C-alpha cells in the first residue's frame, strides 16, 4: 500500500517539477505552556484531476527502473526524517502523512516546548548531504511572544532535494531555483487565546486565534509574484 502511495506521489512530483506550482504548508497548534502539534505538508491537491490522464501509474513505475529507484529514494528520505524526529527528546507521536485522496503528504508530530519545536524543524529541514551542520533559529518563544524568523531553505526540504527528485544529472528538468520560484509557502499557527501578529500580511481568523500567511519566498526579486516574508512576531495576551 505504501509503495503504491509513494509511487503515485513521485509520479505526481515529476509533473510538478515541470510547473513548480504547489503549496508547502507549515502548521502549528501552540498551547499556553508552549507545547503543541506541528505538521509540514506538501499539498498537491490541485493536480488530483491530472492524475486520471495518465492511467495506471503503478504500471508506469514498474516498467521504468529509474522511476522505481526514485520512489525508493523518496520513501527512504521520509523514513530517515521520521527517525531523526523520534530521537529528539520532547518530540512524540511522529507520523508520516499519506493522504492519497487529497494529495497531501508530509510529517506531523507533537512537541513539548518551542525550543523542542525549533530543534525538530532543524532536523526536518536538515540537508543529509551536508558535512557540517549548525542549528538554525526558525522559532523562538520570547517575552510572551512566538517569533517565526524568515528562514526557509528550498534545497533541503524533507532531508535533501535529491531524495525527492533523484539524480539531478539524469533529470535536467529539475532545477531547484526554477522549480521553487512558483511555489507558495503557507504558515498557519493556532493558539488557545486571541493573539496579535506584527506581519501586516498576516490573516487573522474571526476569533483572532489563528494566524496565517501565504508567500512566494523563493520567487526572484523581479518576479511578478512579490516574495513576501513569513517572518512574524505573534504576541499573546
């Protein structure tokens, strides 16, 4: 079952690589004590209807050794990321998201503090091919505020780019910069009480408990899609 899901996902990703049009979602539920839930999702729902045009995707993968190998690489990358998260104290309930109905795939977990969440995000975005790594600051809890820094790395999403697209030498269509230029990145943070964000591009839910932003952080400066920032300082009462 999992092989079929990842085969379909990779086949879909090969289509996406040509268009670069999909959504990356970063979601967090933040409790008053700083604990909560986090999920990182690649949303390719808009390509759902396109899949019917390609018939039996399992058959395509069985007949193409390269695609079968890429499927294995992607599955290995996801599993490697899951195991990294399991080794972080304070992280629990790590799950791989495989929604083949709505074409949403990724990883979700619980965390016991914002400090733990930041450590987990470092592992989530860690490039497995890097020889030296330093901890980056994605999230911070300071003076009754949640700070999300403007830090996103398209080249190390879910472990490594190669784990998604395979050998770049064999796939000239895969260019990280061109691929991610049209990719939207959404953040959505939900709290137990009304909050106040400082990013003017933030959208607040009617009850003022959920803050969301959608940007194109990888777009070129001269692009028609202005790359806004996901950086935000969200103040709690």
